[in-house]
C-alpha cells in the first residue's frame, strides 16, 4: 500500500474521534444542564447540538465521496497515469478452415454482456465486453464509453506491423498525491480495458 494512503487512514481516525467527541460532548452538555443546573434544554443548546452533528455528517460524507463515489477522469494527468500494452493475437481456425482471432462465446454470455476469447502466445484469454471491445480495422478507430487520448500514431504503426490483429491493453493507475491518498486510492489501479483489434468482422467467430 502506498504511504500516501495513510493520509486517508489518518483522516478517518480523526473523523471517528470527532464523532465520539461530539456524542460525549452532547451527552455531557445535556447532563450538566438537566442534572447540575436543574435547567431546561434551550434552543441554543439544540442549535449547538445540530451544528456539531452537521459537521460530523459533512466530514463523513466528504470522505465517503472521495473514497467511493468519485468517478475517475482518464484524461486528468494529475489524477491517473495511463499505460498501453500491445500484444499480437494468434489466429485460430474453424473446422472448415476459416481463420479468426476473436471468439464470442454466446454460451457464457447473457443479454447484457458478451464473453470474448482470444489467443496470445498459445494461451487463451477470456474477457467480458464490459471491460473490452472489438475494433474492426475496416472502420475508423473509435472506442465508445472510454474517454482517452488514444495514441493513434502508435496504433497506425502497429496496424501495419501486426496486420490489424493485436490487443491493446489500457491500464490506468491512481497517482501518488494528496487527493488520491485521502480517498485511499493512491498507487491503485483505476481501470483496465482491452481493445481487440481485428482486420475485419469476418475474423470474429460466434459460438452459439
């Protein structure tokens, strides 16, 4: 774990300590008024209680939002470091001799997602369509739903080198900084996505 994440741990300890302090402070204040001074709870006391409770709620909500509910911006170079890896796929053949690079396994798929299979260095890899897409080289290079500055010059070179049959693996990792540390995300992976590049749709096998 990155040492930057200790910022988030310390922040949570402070918030928990603040919560405990507020609970005991409200209790002691009420006991002092009711028991020691034999008085009544006034609107001033209630407003003080509410102010302390609101401060704790805001602190908890702020940490929860930073830790769990912030959506990663893949184009923000201050937040994440994005890396690309390129691997050539190995062609497979059907019983009738038709070559393909990607198989869509409909048996393992459901109505919402497909399951893709592809081969690298004689090893089989499986990935869900939630974390991957198939890119047809006969069409303009686009990846819907993933906002990235794609290295198009590199992709064009690899199209020629690998004859449009390779996998682009994109990994985004949270950088070590104050904001990511506060959210307990520093040096952790934000996402991994794969683009399965094929020469044409005819190089996709659909297994039903």
